């Protein structure tokens, strides 16, 4: 993932204004089998409009690892598997759940027949093989490659020594088999991630880097228009294979709207739904006003917001310095700044995640101890450093709170607020960002398993350019234990193992856990859907299930 208040994970930095990218829906749909258009007539539900401050960067599912990108990618693409309204997996492009054999090391999927990409070509098993091998290919620079490292031969592809993983086998036109080098109890969850959304080889190869702006998938919507920095327009896929969805005729993202402006437009009925969090100064007013009672959807996010300390940059290569900063931050004040939209965090896992250690106390707020640790580390008078933060309120105010806390122990902090694309690129570059406040960009579960809070953000394989291991921690002993736990089928023993693993991570003091978010989504009375359509544990918005009257 994709906080999940606005977990923007991978975007392209820099100004992008005035470039218009158009896709003709008529051309895109040409050639689709007539039998697929025999569904019941669609009752028009209109266009849903949603406002965001920041633009997306790409809709390429192999690359766009973003809290806003994920639901947008899900409009255009499908995976073999997906989640129901909760956290249970179900078939999507697969005709049924896969057959599992060889002690959990072989997964055989059978595809639905007659599924077509929006360019008219039928989806077949070789598309699935191409999709996963493309994610593994280092030239793709996919932040999701490490998720599929358990596939036999995946390492050879990731190291540039092979073009295809030996464990990905096309059995026939509609059958694909994955052979793992080791049992991985999260493999099915990983096959439901955006990285495994199926793409057509010929379109990717034709468009190259532009594929993310000219996507072709099998999803419930297709991208009609993208005016960079201004708007994205998605229209209904009239030939979508699942009955009854999408309910909307389309979705328009209006880009460049400050949250305050977007909120005002929602209140006036000029905008259907907020994309960014409700601005802090207005949150209490909105929450306490009875007229918004049926327009406000809330849910506890399975996320942890944190400050990262880059272990490759002095003085954060010193464990005592990192531990000192753990004790220096007043987390309760952050929750107050959030107007109660969060709870204090003391560990990597959020309390909603299996494996959360309720007996762990973590680092308490203790400025005196922080000063003593700094002196012991050779910094009795502190030092100067830089903290990067997202430029959307309330993140700069929270960063100023950290600045004040650290000044009390002698650490002078320069705050650099940046757009999400720039901060992600900076944080994912070795030796560039000493400290990063992840607020609104924080880690939220990709899937409901504690392994997701290690492999993608704390493992050696994620400590790379463009990755999400912003402390650039690489502890091979922890990696070995994490890999062992992936193959442990005894659930109680497995969860106990993760409690120990994350205690050891906290001993390294590379994260300062700050809070776990509570998310609120505001929409107009004309927008309808179940709560999980707006606040889903994995995908956030399920646009295909939302309707408008």
C-alpha cells in the first residue's frame, strides 16, 4: 500500500501542467465479443466527482504503489483474486480459488473464459505470466517485486539473470501454475495486490513508459481523459464481465483542489466526495453537525504513521542517537493536533493487525532520558538535521510539533514540506533524507497479514532506490526469521514469532511510531454505498459499488 488517510506511495515528481492525454472509449472497446454486451440494460447513475489536492503519477499497476492510486488502478484493472467487503479472498479473473498442492508450494489457477481487455483481445494465461515476470524484472523498477520473491526462479529475474521465473508455468490457454521455492502463507494475498493486476503485453510494449497514462485492462472502468494537474475522467466499461457493476457511468477526479476548497464545494453540492482528509480546523464542526450524520463514513485504519531515521546518514547510524529520538517525541500532542483522528502508536504493527503485541510498552515520552542518550552517543549539545513532510495540512503542523520536541533535547530540525511525489522519491533515495514524517503517506496494510509490515518496508530487499524502506535497514538475521515465519502454518506460533520479530525491529529504533489513524470520508447525500465501499481495509474506495442518485 496504501496512512491510509492519503497514502501516496509512488508518484512522479515535478510540475506537470497542460498536457492532455486522451483515450477514445469507442476505439478502446472495438472488437469485444458481442456476447458480452447481452447483460441487462444499464440504469444511468451519473458521474461521481471527487476532489484531490495532488495528482496521480501513473496507473501502471506494476509501479503505482499509492493510497490514491490503488483504487484508481482497480477501476481499470483486475487481478486473479480480490477481496469481498471484508478481508476474505474470492475469485475475480480466476474462475475459482486455486488448487494448492505440494505442501503449499504449488498454486494452479484456472481463468474465466471470455474475459477481454478493453482493446478487444481476450485475456489468457500467458498474460498472467507476463504480468508477474514484468513485476520481477528490474527494468520495470516495480516496488512490488519483493512480494513475489517466493516464486521459484524469481531471484534470477530480479537479479537480471533470467527473463522469466522458472516457477511461472503456462499450462494451457486458461491455466497458470505458480511453483514456490518455499511455502508462503501470504501468496494468495499477494496475488490480490495491484502488482498482480493483469496487463496486455502488446500494449505495454507499444506504450513503454507511457502505459501508466494510457492503461488498458479488464476493469469496470476505462480511462477516457487525463489532463495532468487538472483532472482524470474514467468511464464505465459497458462490457464488464461482472454483473451489476459498475453502477456509475463514470468517475472524475478533480486535481489541484486544496482540501478547504474541496470541502466547501462538497457542502455546496458542487462536488460529490472528498478525496483528501477533512481539513483539521473543520473536522470537529463536520463531525458534530447532525446534518452530516449520513454523509460521514469512518473506519479505523490498519496503518501506522511514523518518523523514519535513515541509518545511512550521520548521526542516525548511531543506535543511541536513534533511541534518544524515540524518547523525545510527545505523541499525545500529535493526536490532539489530529482532533482525535488517531490513537498513540508504540510499535510497527497497528492494533487492528493480527500479531499486534498488546503487552509491549515501547518508548515512553522522556526528554531527560533522550538528553542522556545523546550525551552518551557523543552529542551533548545535540545536532542539526532535516525532516521531510507532506505539504498537506495537518502534516506541516505535526512536523512543527516534532521540531519543538526535538529542540528541547538540543536537536535543531529544518522542516521541508513537499508534494507527495517528491517526498516519496526523496525518501526512497539512499543517503538523501535523514528524517521523514510519514503522516498521510504512512504504511497501511496491503493485505491482512503482519508480514506486510516487514517485507515491503523493513527487509533488505526493500532497502533499495525507490523502495519504502526509508530507514534503509538491512538486518539479515531479521530477514531470515521473517522468511521462516512466511512458511509457518501454525498460526498461533506464527503470530508469536511476529511479536518477537517486531520487538527486535523496535530495538533497532529505525522507526518512531507516532499514531494509528482513524479515517473519515465525507460525501453528499446523493452518493450511496455500504461503509466498506468508502473505507475498505485494502482498497479504500470500491468505485464500482458506489452509486449516485
